[in-house]
């Protein structure tokens, strides 16, 4: 995003507009934080703003300021489509390609609104009028901070905006411990606390509201953990039956893959979760160092993401998916042992 883009966006936002803000399917903390952070900012300029998510999100995100104003496209399709069709501007946040929005893809593609992409995933599609893409960024929330700074408007950051942006930076950096966390990230986070983000209660809302069943499901996942020391890889499986046994709720498996990655000497971790409803195996991949799970997922599992965190899917059964995974791995033996 260059100076001309910023000047043009400033001009665009100088009069009240109909603005829609969207994120990817199965929104996480960064998706909800960035969309609502931007929402609170735009509201200060009396724009008509509406956040639309493709579908619902976990309970541990249902406290964020103005979260109850969000439209969910899968259950509120008519109202969502109407808002998208009436939009002058659509901000697309925390994703790189329209297919990441699931069923929203077609209505977004046909919309003639000015599109502004802000995202930190690799290889963004070229659909937007204004693209602010930076794969080195910890989170889209950190980019929203920079975006507001480029508009010379950090004075406008109030406690609502600060709370939202803190949330997404916290969740996407694994609480400020991943490599993408820079000194700038910490400076921004410090400023957000000064502007009213209640850091301890945000952590509590996201991480310390577990149900007993969720912890039992984690126990089950850890029991299913398999380790391949010679390939420095560990993986976890969860069947639909296991999810049912522990009364699975959206978000219950979030972060579970990180336990596999926390093993000494392991640099590649995966979790395979059976989703009979969608007829797929949902895959989450994580790595340390140079081993790119983005490339691995793009090449073999129909997904992508970042170098050290990516998602993917498989349309075959869980056991055949694992067989495929195990058969592919040996070709990466050198890469996995030279990180
Ligand atoms: P997760 O494993 O938590 O679902 O995803 C890890 C990261 O990869 C997140 O930043 C997520 O947005 C991204 N991601 C997940 N699935 C896909 C996918 O199919 N394509 C792309 N490009 N990114 C994905
Ligand atoms: Mn993100």
C-alpha cells in the first residue's frame, strides 16, 4: 500500500459510506479482532458499517465489543447478501482468496464495490482495488493498527478498537511467542494497553473459559498422538465419534496441534479431524524454522496459509488420509532434518 493508495482511501472515507467488512470461514481471534477493530474505527466517521462472517465462531470470542452486531452469512444469508449488494466499499480481512469465505464467494465476486484487502497470508489473489498484503506481519490486527497509523489516526484508537486489535495479535502470535512477534508488535501491544485493552481479562476470556469436556477431548487427542522421531514429525487424529463423546463445540480443537509441536526435537506437527457433516478431514499443520507447511499443504492437501501455520483438507477417509500423509513424508526427510 503506497502513499497514493492511502490518499485515495482517505478521500473515499471522507464522506459516509456503506461499508461491509468480511473475513474467512471459521473465524479465529484475528478474524474477529480485525473486522470488529476496523468496524469501531469506521463507526467514528459515521459510516454505515457491517461485519459479516461466513459462519459462526467459538464461544471464547463471544464477548468482543459489538460482536453481537455481526451477521453470519450461512444462517442470515438474505440480510448478509443484501448488505453486500448495497456496499460501496468491502474490506476483506485475514484471507487471501475468495474461496476462503465458503458460500460467500459468489456474492463477493459479483459485487462491484471498491474492495480493500488487508491480509498477512501468502500469495494473495489480485481482486482488490487496494491491496495491503504483508506476509511478515504477525496478524491482520497488527496490520489494522498500521493501516490506521498510515491514515494518521492512531489518536482515534479507543478502548474498543484496542481490545479488538489486542485480541487478534494475541491469538495469532500464540500469546506473543511465535517468530512473527517483533519489537514493533510489542510496541503496538503496549500502546493498545495504554489505550484501554484490558490484557489480563482478554487472556482470561479466550484461554481460561474451558469446559470439562474440552479438557477431556484434549486428553483424548494427546492419547492419539503419534511421533515419528526420524522425520521430526508428530501428528494427532480425532474421529467424529471421539468429538461426539466429548460433546465437541466449535473451537474445542483450537490450539491442540501445538501440543504435538511442543515435543522436544519435533519441528512438524499435524492434526487430522474427521468432519462427517462436510465429508472431509480438516487438517491443521504447524512447523518450526524453514519447513514450509504452506507449501506442504498447497502441494498435497488443498490448502495453504503461512510458512509455520497452515490449514488443509482431505476428501478421503481418515485412515486413507493418514496413509497418504505417511507415504508423502519420507520425501521431506532431508528438509525436516536440516532446519
Ligand atoms: P488453521 O490450522 O488454524 O485452520 O489455519 C492455520 C492458518 O492457515 C490460519 O492463518 C488460516 O487462516 C490459514 N489457512 C487455513 N486453511 C487454509 C486454506 O485452505 N488456504 C489458505 N490459504 N490458508 C488457510
Ligand atoms: Mn490471521
